[in-house]
C-alpha cells in the first residue's frame, strides 16, 4: 500500500510510521547515537498520536512501538512482505543497500533516508546538519534532538572538565583534551573507553586526569550535569555532535574546535566557546564560568529537543508525500 493511498481523508496524526534500521532497537547500553536517536524519535512520534513500527534484525516491542524482525540480508521483496498494511510513512536509518531501499521508496512516496554519517547521496537523503548536508552535496537536513527533560540540570558545577566520546578514535581528540587539562591545570574526567597511545585513559597515573571507561545511565547524566565544561577538541568535520546537545541540556557549556556542525550547535560566548587553536581552548577554560547554565538548557530545549526533531521529520515526510524528489 502506498502512502498516497493512505493519505486521502486521513490526517497526519493518524498515520503509521515504520523505521527501518540494521541495528538493535531498543538500543543496548553500548549502542551508538543513531540507535538512541531513532528510539527518541519513535517515542516522540508515538506520543504525538502516531502508530509506530520499528523493523530491525534484533530488538523487541515496547509501549511506544511494535518491533518487526527482519533479516540482515533482507531483499526489498522480503521487507515489502513484512510491512503492515496500515503503514503510510517510512524512514530508513541505514544499513541496507540502495537496491533494497529504492523499490520500497517507489511504493511509499512518504519516505525519507536519514544519513547519520558519511556522504549519503541517495534519493531523498536527509542529513543531520547543514554542514553535513553540504559535505554530501545535499539540500535537506534535520537536526537531531534529545528528550531534554530526561537530562539532569545543575547550575552548580564542580571543578572538572569532561571528555565524553569514543576515546579510541583519534579524530575525537582525547590527546588534545588531556593536553588542555594539563596546560590549564584543570581536572579532566575521560569517559568513552581507552586509547593505547594515551596511558592517562587506562589508569590514573596523572593527578589531573581520571579515566572512567564507558559510562551510561545515571553515571553519564551525573557527569554531564556537574562538569564545568565539556571538551570537544575534534580533529574532523563532525556531522552533528550528540554529546554537545546532551551537555547543553544538562546546563553545561561546551568548548569545541570550530569544525563540522559545531557552529550550528554552539552559540559562541553564550552556550560555550568555538576555538581554532589549543591556546584559544585554554583561554576558554579559564572563562567558562561566564556561561549561564540556564542559557545552555534553554538553547537545547528550543532548538534540539526530541519534539523539534519530530516536527522537522514531519515536515520532510509531508514534503516527500507531496511528490517532491531530491
């Protein structure tokens, strides 16, 4: 059944949305950002009155959506046969080749492809930021959003910086974060695993650097809300930067290198600092107490909430459903 057949006489709020992804939903404690974002989006869509399905190789149903198991190597015909008859809208989140996706999109005009990482370039691609869309020569993007109220807010900060990313990835910049902490004589908590070339991420041999490995749940929320700042010394053009929004939702300013989407997420001097050099980052650490935790929280709630993400996805599905291709 195509989305055009379902649209006539049926308001959007009564539509049924199917998310297709090749990873586990609900996400596991160690899942990446794409898994968590899909979960938040599905929950928000359900709370707005939609019927929501999630088709993935692994997972289970929740109070918010019905899970449909699909093979990792499913063909387009396999997936089409599994799609419930009431589905009107489809969102692809990656993991399946173009020759599998395209026949399904032809059957559902109300369909989009989310490009969580990489250049994208397929039909109706939706990127996660304006800068990300530019890298993929795309037109349309939808900012990621978080359930802001789920994050602990604190205006009272403790005297430590936080690095929260996959430490083993050099481009995330843990080496620079450690350098900045030492140069500014400020304590640094490193969360997100270990890196062979950085002994400080394995054991507490340096008095200023404390490694805590991978963190999730309450421990992560607690670290985010109490940090005086989140350090994001990235060495690449990050498509989005979920931890930046999570920090803002916690009332915590972000000090980042001005690359990728950082300029879209951070208001320089108001919710954090955009830096070009190590020297500027060290100066930002000294000035970070000038940033208002309330402004950080408000910025996240206004621009990067799960509801804002839902509204933008609705706009794009409407646009696609009107027969627009890109």
